C-alpha cells in the first residue's frame, strides 16, 4: 500500500509541475509577442505582391487549361475529317479497281472479237459488158481485207462468224447504155439495182448499202446481169466494201 501511495503522490507532483510549466510557457509567448517589433514596410510589400501574384498564376493556369481543351477538340475534329478522307479514299480505290477490271475485261473481249473489214475496187480495164449471161463481179483491187473474209479470186465475201454486217457497193456507168448490179446471198438474189445512161458524156452512179444478219459461212457476191454494163479504171469508180458491226 505504501508503494502505491508513493506512486500516486509522485504522479500528482509531476502533473503539478507540468501545469506550472505550461503556464510559464504561455506567459513567455505572450511576453515575446508583446515585445516583438512591427514588421518592416519592405516585408509587408513583398507579402502583398505575393498575394497579388497568386491569383494571376491561377488565371494563367485556367487560360492554359482552356487552350488545351480547345486544342483537344480541334484535334478530334481533324481526326474525324482524316477518318472520313480515308474512307472516301478507300471507296475511290475500290471503284478504280472495279473500273480497271472492267477495262481489262473489255480489252480481252475486244481482242477475242473477230475483226472483219474489206474495201475493194473492180478493175482497171474500163467497161465490162454487156454480156449474154450473168457474170459474177470479181473486185480484183483489194485495199483492205482485215480478217481475209473477201476472196478476190471468186468475188465472194464469206461471213466468218454470226453477226450483223454492213455492206456497200457503187456502180459507175460511163457510156450510153444500161448499168446494173444485183446482190446475192447464198446464190439467192436479195437486191436488184439498175440505171439508164442516155448521154455518152454524162456518167451515172448507183450506190447502195445493206445491213444484213449473217451466220458463219453465209456468202455475199455481186452480179452483172446480162445486157448490162459497168465501168471502172484506175480512179476506182466501182467499189465493194463491208465490215462486221457486231457478233451475235
């Protein structure tokens, strides 16, 4: 018990001395505050300048933040526009590839398509006829014979493929008399043309055009009927020509 009582007394003593110390400390602080000299004017100016500078920094920071936000929005718009341009570019590239593919296809089709065209003149001998029988006109002067469909030895044009063909011929008469040209398809007459010349000094022409659907192997030739004549010389007055318009 004595030990416990002694410890209690010791604790009470320590608490009392602490209280006095705190009181003394507070008194000293008060005394120091009372004895402290007033602040120097330069110090007060520095503090005021610091107080004024702090709001300016915050203003600049806010302005910088707004600028960053604005730049970010502008960057997003540019990225969106760039994405749209890339989409349009991809679409244009796809259309270009389709166009190139179509052009290649047309070029292949054109390369595979038969090319048929001929242009001929009759003779340099002058007037032919009249004769007592019909004769096949052999246009011996060949200027164009693409596809070799015209045979100058026989006077026959043979269609190499099924298609629509354009054919033309011109007959010239120089002296008084009758000129005529008949058109035959596979030995069947499909057109008759003639002209009368009443004046030796006034030449006459007859010119005709045909558009025919022919199958491969069909033959076209021109005939001078009996009793009629036709004229040609180096001027190539009487001609026979044709070409393939398109295949079927």
